[in-house]
């Protein structure tokens, strides 16, 4: 049986299970591991469902293993939060030395986000590494890098997460930043040389199709503006409902316009922001999602970092031609970031609408990336810092947008990655007081929820610091990888 085709091979059964809502959410069936050969299960299913007393859930439970989440965060004694996190690292550790259902094989152990996950997620893992660094778990940091490198070498990129149904998309490209973090920890320059080919391969994935583009067109993840400039966008090769949110996507599609609704949904997932008003044409409804029409400031900043890292790894090997090439590419992208994403009037960074040739109206926290990576000048940093302080910082941390849409990547939720990006961005430009406020507001929220529940959450409500958190496709998960990592890292600074 080809695990990659597993969901397609049980399509009829899968479709009926998802539509019948026999589990609490759509991820359950996607993660299921068949206990028998697929053609055997299909044959039995076709026979069994004819019976009057047929119960779909009973059939599924008898033919699939659900590899229940192994995490146990309820402790007899309420430990101090740092001790709790130290114990969590082991509880969040998984191995996948062979493929199981949709779970991809990986050569090294890894850390899952938490809750009911058995797969590792790409950009989560960078923020998890921040905490592993503080905890002195250098071996696990190396494991994460090695697993990412393995995927890039074998698949061509790091998938959204280590499951077969994510092989159509990646996530924000943090591999080069992972190498920086490892270098900062070990002080071994050889890391950049060791993974030079891997960096090149990931870069080729994001730039694939560039040569074929004419001005004013897009292909895969590359955009050529009407001025002939190259930018990047999030993309997914599939235009079908996501298996892990199958019924939700089908229902949302009913009132949607355009023939690429599913691809727009999936492309937003590549950004990690699933979902946000940032992607919606009307700023309100998921049916108007238009991720494909946008070039995103965060993605282009991360690709600038990848180009800069490639220039560095080339220089370390005296590959002068390559060093010059990537140095030039990074310099050009830096100019493009300024040209297309900086909004002089609003004094912040925004996404660029490639069809309307204008900046999008959405105000969002991804404006931090040019400051986090040192791409902004003093005046630009001052403008962003002012907006962050006035519109994004609340009692419980930094929110992601200024719009309350009910989507989980909108107001009022505060997510761990942007607390670290915000803190570091402000430190980079001498806004130390604001950096401390970001740190203290969010960390005190995390501590409050931990003291009340004994758990660390996926996301937090930054406005109502009486509630736990909320808003999303799944029930709020506890664990939680990037919250643990960012909390420890902020406490260290």
C-alpha cells in the first residue's frame, strides 16, 4: 500500500465518515492508520454497509488505529511553569521511523506541538527550538534541523507538517533561521557548509517557475509584477478540500465565488495563518478568500534571509560566483520589500495585491518581519513601533490583526511566534521599553492561564484576560510547543 495515496484509496469511506461527523473533528479520520490492506477494508465496507444494523463508527473503529495522543499534562502536583515545560519536552517527543497511515517517516526524534498531534510542524519547530536552546537540549535542536533537511532532500521542501496530505504545500521557510539558531548555540560555522545544498534545494522550491514568467503574471509561488519585479506568494498545488478539514471546506465552498477557492484556502494554510481576515477580499468572510492574489511581506522577508544565508554559506566555501549571485538576489529583494510592502502613508508594512497593483488594507502583525530581520530603516521602525504600541499590544500580548472576524488568526488572539518576533524586532531598533511590555504582557497571561488550568495553550486571548483562549478549527490544544519555547526564551532575555 502506498501511504501517500492512502486517503484517495479509501475516498468513498473517507468521504462518508467526514460527512457523517462521527468524530469530534475532521482530523481524526485523516490521522487514522489502517489495520488491514486498503482494498480489504474497502471490500468489507461495501458489504457491511448494506446491513440494516450497520453503524459506521463501529466499522471504522474496528478497521483503523487512531494512535491516541500520548501527552499527559495533568500532574498530581502543580509544578512551577519552567519545571512543567522541562517535563513537557519529553512528553512531546515522538519518533516516526516508519510510515503509518498518513504519517511520514523521519530519521530523527522530533517535538510535536501538543494536544492530539503526532506529526511535527515546520514553522512551529523554529519557535520550539528557541525553548530547546534555553533548556540546553542541543541534540533535539539538531534532530529538528536534520529532519527538515531530510524532507527537503527527499521531497524538495519541508511540508506544512509530516503527513502525506501536506505534500502539496510548505509553511513559512524557517530552515535558514534554524541554522542561525544552531550556530548561535554551537558556534560551528560548518553548519552552513553542511546544509548548503539543502538551502539551495529549498530556495529552488520557492523560486520554481521564475524563468517562465512574464510581467504581470504568477506561477506557483512566484509573482512577476507589471514592473517586471520578482516577489513570492504562498501557494498549494492542490485545488481540492483539505482532508483534515474536509466537510468545513465543502460547506464554505457553497457560497464562494471563483474556481480556486480550495487552493486559496490551502495557500493560506501554507502561511500558517489559517485563517485570518488578512486573506479575505471583503475583510470579513472566508468565502472571499484570495490568498493567491497577494504577495506577502513575511514570506518575502524570510526568502531574503534564505538568500543572505546562501550568500554566507557560499562565501564559507569560496564559491565566489554563487556568493555574488545570492548577495545580488538578497539586495534586489531588499529593494522590492521596500518598494512593494512599505506603506508610507500608514507608516507600516502591508501585503501587496498583485492584481490590483496596490497594498492591501489589512493591518497585521507580519509587519514585524522587516524589523525582526533588520531590513527596516530607523524611520520605518519608528512607524511600525508606534502602530504596534497603539493598535496591537493589549493586556495579554500582541494580537495578529486589528479586525475581529471570529477567525483564529485575528483579534483577540495572541500567538506565541509574534510575541518573540515583536520582542526581538523592538530590541533590534532600541525600543526596549516596548519590547519589555510585549514580553511582560504575554508572559503574565501565559502564567495566569497556567496557574488556573495547569496547561500551556496554543494561543491566548489578549483582550479578555479572564478567559482561557479560543477561536479556531479545532478545540484549543494544550501542550504547547511554540508557547513553551517562546515563554522560556523571553524569560531568559
